[in-house]
């Protein structure tokens, strides 16, 4: 075995060095050569006088663009090669070593016991190598695709972060009787309006000296006729006197810098009126999605989840199998339109399970920002990279409770549902890891498509896995570190939700959605519906106002009973949107809101439909979900309560939970 070490171990490593590392070195030489050429051409170009003929300037601009494009392509190829070598070495180096050690342990009989001890490590390492290789192949294809996009449309991938602008600028340094232009690497942060500069020397290969920074006061474009240099603009600082004149690398580069710094045109200048919108920073470059975290969005998601958990929780490949795109968009369009949402029936065969799951994923992809928000995205990724599993959960727990309230509520609703899907993985084959792969890129989608974002996909999946596995702790317990950041009323509501796992009849109900139930469809439907209604209904119990569906509002006047039901629901909420704590001591009759005495003669023996889900707190009360039909509804001696019959069992029902049919 030792004699074969050269073939098994040395030659593969030597081949890796020659084929991969040498290729990277050649790419580096080519990159350095093109960099030197580009910088020389750029310096010469920027030194041209603005007073030269227009044709000469256009010709010079075209030459620089050609050289810049070639340098851009060489740079991308070099970065791609470096990234490829970095990924390859994780298996091209370890794999020969593993093969050598495996042969060595097999060959020596006296090493049998050692080989047994090594076996579990060998198995784990083999699986790890295979996973690394698979990730490399998928990541490499993603990076190649991104490189092609950047080559074909370089301008589309020059978009800067909404928070930071950085790049090279030439700054005019004025001295007695002379001035010079010095190259700096500059970074501008939009939130504090802080500009940071550091001297850059191309010959020495990088940044030189210490960073200097100042707070921006104003930015004004420099008139072409007022200075010999092109692409110039003036900035004023809050903490230093005088005007600082800067030169960008091109007209497009100047536009980006001025846009980042709220740049303005010079006073009295009208030559650039056509570009007045170019320097207006207060606009959003990104097209917003059609979906929103509003009442309609919450009701649509809850309606889809209810349908999945009652119809297809055991279907194999749930969320993995994709529906037909045209059907998915049609379903979302109907469900989110107030005029048609009441007509969408999900309990039949019209809509396939894969269409509903695809609609849920499509809804979250169409949000203007992911549920985890762009602000906290890097925090989630850093938390997923922690070595200690407990530290991961603790950190993600903290971050979740810093999210905006609507984002946290929707995330809780979704993860509770995904946990239910994972609990049935023996039937649907969707484990927590599989769900992480499906929802990771959606819930933590990056703001910009970059190589770094592609490399973070693994950690996006880990975040979703942690949210699903620890959803009870993460969403039911408010971490101590963020208690001071949350409204006290919301803290009380969350604490109450943590203590009472299921919604109570004495709590403020949350409207799931109206299920047009005209008859009770079997005992199994009721039992499953109760379980799902309690599960989904308790998810958002801490909301201060009920999420009434827009379709209920638009169709509320179709019948007298429905109209009266809406009136009663409106009366449950005070002017500021808070639940009325005294509603049980002040009964609201659905038939006659002005008088509760008329109940005795008007409700006896009638049928009624439940508007909200409810969990009984006493043996005399009934548990039910939204849409349940009660028989023989009659008055009760308890103020604010009625008596009714459900599946042959009589019990108490909150009066303001019912709508008579």
C-alpha cells in the first residue's frame, strides 16, 4: 500500500496543483495585465480636456468602453476560477487522502480494530464529501448562470445597495498655486450620510493610509463649463469647511453617486432638465410585488392552509411538486379579489393540492420584501453559521421578535403549518430538511443576485429548519432581550397566547375565513376541521383586531342575517381597534342589536352558523370552528350566551359568535 501511495495520493494532488492552481495563477496574470492596461487607458482618458472637439471625446469614450468591457469579462473569469479552486480543494484534496487511508487500514490486519473505530468517521466524511461535491455542482451552475447574465447585461447588475454606495473617485486636492487629482476608494452610507475615503495607489496594489470620513451636507453637480475635468460634482461636509470637488469614472458613475447622495443640479442651470428625475433618490427601483401583508393576504394564506390540512396533508411531495403556472396565478387572482374570493371553493376537486401549495409559495415570493425582511437577513444568516446549535436557536429567537408585527404573525402562521406538514412526513415524505430547501430561498431571498447570495442558500435552509423545529419556543416565548422593544399590550397578548395554547371562548376571536358550509359533511370532517381550526386560529390570537376578510365585507349585504352578523362583529371592536373587555357583560343580539329582550321569541329553535373558531373552557360549552352549523339554537339563562345542539350534544355558545341562517 505504501508503494502505491504515489498513485493513490501524490499524483492526484499533483494533478490538482497543475490543472487547477496553475490555471488560477494564469488567470491572475491575465487579470493583472488587463488591470494595468485598463487603469492606464482610464488615467489617460480622464486627463483629456473637456474643451477638445466633441468627435474626439466621443471616440475616446468609445475606446474606454471597449477596454472596460474586456477588463470586465477578464475580471469575472478570474473571480470564477478562484471560486472554483476554493470549492474544488474541499473534495479534490480530501478524497485522495481518504482513499489512501481506507486502503491502508484495510491492508494491515493488525489495524482492524483501528479501522472499526475509524468507520463512523469514514462514513460521515464520505457523505460529507458527496454532499460537498453535489453542492459544488449546483453552486457552480448558478455562478455560471450569473456570470452569463452579467456579461450579457452588465448595466443591470451594477445596481447598488439601497444603504451603501462605494467605488473609486478622484478628489481634487488644492495646494498653494497648484492642485492635483488623487485617486481614493470611497464608501457612502446613506442612513448616517457618512462618506469614508481612503487613498488608493494602483502601483502598490491597494489602499494606502488611514480612512477619513465626514458627514455629507449637500451634493451638487458641477457645470461642464466651470471646470476642465469631466464627470465632476461638488460636495459639502457638515464637519469640515469648504467645498470638495470629486470626479467620477464616467457619466453613469456620476449619476449613481449623485443619486446615492441626493444630488442636485446647480442653481439656475437648465441644461439637464430632462434628467431631473435621475437624481431623485426618493424612488424605489424595485418593482413591488402584487401581494401584501394585509387583511386579504392573511385570509388567503389561512384559507389555503385550511384546505391543505383538511384535504392533502398526507399527499406525497407536498410543496415539492409544482402546479401549472397559469392555474396558480388564476387561483391567486380569484382568491385575492374581493369580488370573487367568496366564490373560491377549495374543498372540492376543482383545485389540485399542488396548485394550492404553489399558490402559497408564489404569494410569499411576490411580497415586496421577504417575511424575514432585508434588514435582518444578514442577522439570520450569521445566526445559522454559529457552531453551537443552542446558540443558533437563541439568536434566531431574538431576531424573530424584532421583526415587524405583521411579518412575525405571518411567519408564525406559516411555520406552524410547516411543522404540521413535517409531522406527517412518513406519509407525505416532506421532512423538515426538505421543507427548508423549498422555503429557504423564498423566506430569506436576497435583495441582489450575487455569488455570496448563492453561497448562502445552505444557511437560508438551516434558518427555516430551525424555525420549524422550534416554532413553539420561538413564537410563544418573548425573549428577555427584546421585551423592552415590544408594546406592553402586545406583550400581554403574547403571554396570554403562550399560556392558552388554543383559542378560548372568553378571548377575542380571530376570523379565519367563511367556509360556505350548507350542511355538516360527516363526523370526520368536523373532527379534522376542529383540530385545524384550533391550530390555525390560535396562531394569530395576539392580534388586537380581527382580520375580517374583504370578501365578507363586499358580500355582507346579500342577506339580512349576514348583514346583521357584520353589524355585530363591528360592535365587538372599540374605536381604537382594541377588543372590548366588557363584551360578555353587554350582550350583542345578532337579530336586534338594540334590544336583548327580543331574543327569547326570535331565536328559539333556529339554525345558526359559527363566525369564529372557539375552544370550550367548561363542560357546558361547545368547541367548534368557523362555519359550523348549530341546530335548535335557543336562549340561555347566561347573559351573552345561547344554547345549541352540535352532533347531538347540547351546550353553550357565545351569542356574538353566531350568524343565523
